[in-house]
């Protein structure tokens, strides 16, 4: 059986994939470092079931991840990595960037003359790099994808995965920018520019299991997907938290999911998920589910759960 848990980390993504017949576990992204961002007003509903990805793994009895895949390095995808590595050991880390040997703290909030956008890029990378530095030996191998082609992984006898990259030049730029930052060279304009392209560099995954296909969209905007990566699927993790740029009619008419899961924090002030996108998803999909307790009057009523839990026999 394939078990999918789209964990309710509040802001961000973290998806646990388990093939129970093969005793295999993979985590895609690690969620945010906080259950509620400080720029989101109000207190959490006392019924909230938000949970850190690391705590979810503990409750699920997962102590070892065969694969930990990071789609990209925004804080809401890597901020919870330290807590994940507190809870588990990892066989293979799959990512598009591995810090150089002997890397140190990037000190994003030091007096470095950078603006807020450039500082935020360094801060995001610091969550990832800091988790690696604080957990030596927790990860057996790290695979840095070159970003020049799609990658195929035979995860178990029954479960396989294709990983789709974006424009290869993005990953070359990413490596140059972060390698330089770890050497102490902070190119303000390069960091600012990369801050605008980080979502566009997000990896996407298509899982194959017993004739079913599951597409995990990361934060790649729907309009940027290549047509050959939008073949129909059974389950879609909507890109970019259901924002207005996450999907469009053309994208959905090609990918035609039966079930859509939106990883998003209820009560976000930035219209994620956007009401129009929710309506569009419902037009094309049999059911649309949300990781957190989303309320959109007349459209969505809140459901409180620790994860969207799906099983495929």
C-alpha cells in the first residue's frame, strides 16, 4: 500500500510518502520553522491541528527516511529541516544544492549592507545549511541534481519517481550565488535577482504506483510547466499553495487530476488559496482538499486534521 500524508505544517509543504510493502519512507520538503508566521495576524484557532513535520514523523513511528527530497530553499519548505533531522536519520538527501565542505553560518542579519530581499535569500539558505551543520552524520549520502535533465528513481519494486527540473541556467546561477555567499562574497544584486526566481527553480515530482500517478508540484507556477510534464494524473499537490499564479485553465485541462491537495495555512492574508483558483480546481477535479483549516465563505468550510491522509492499495 502507498500512504501519502500531506502534513498540516501551516505555512509550507511537507509530504510523507510510504510504501508499506517495502518499508520505504520518503519526505518531500520539511515545512516552516514556525507553525504560525509572525506576519499572519491573530491567534491560532484552539482546534488547530498544525504540527511540525519532525513531530509528525515521531507520531507516525518513522525513524528513518530512505529519501529526503527538497524542492527548493524557501523557508516554508526547509525551515523545519532541523526538527526533521532531530527525529530521523536519512539515507539519501536529494536536492539541487549542497553547501561546500567546511561551510559556516551565512549571518543573514549581520551588518552586511544587504536589503531585505537579499537577506531573506541568505536566511532561507541558512535554515537548510544550519540543519546540516547541526546534524553531522544524520544523512548518509547527498545527491546534488545538476538540473540539466529530468531524473528517474526506482524507489521500490512498485514505486518509482520522475523528478523534473526547470531551466538549467537557474541551477547554475543558484550554485554560483550560494557558493560565493559561503565564501563570504555577498552579491546584493545577484541575491535580489535570485529571490525572484527561487520558486521557478522548484523541483516537481511524478510518482508511479500500481497504475496510479501522483504529481507533487512544489512551488513551480503552473504557467511555467512544460507540456510534456502535464500528462493526466490521479492526485495533484497544487503548486504554490493555491496562489493566483499556481494553476490556470490550460494547465488543469492537461493534467486533469481526480484529487487535488492544497498545502496552505488557513487564514493567510495573501489570498492563498485564492477563491478563483479553488473554484477552478473544483471545476476540473473530483475533490479538492486542504492541509489546514481553510475557510472561504460560501466556498470552503474548515476541516481540522494533522494531514490529508490518502491510501492507494
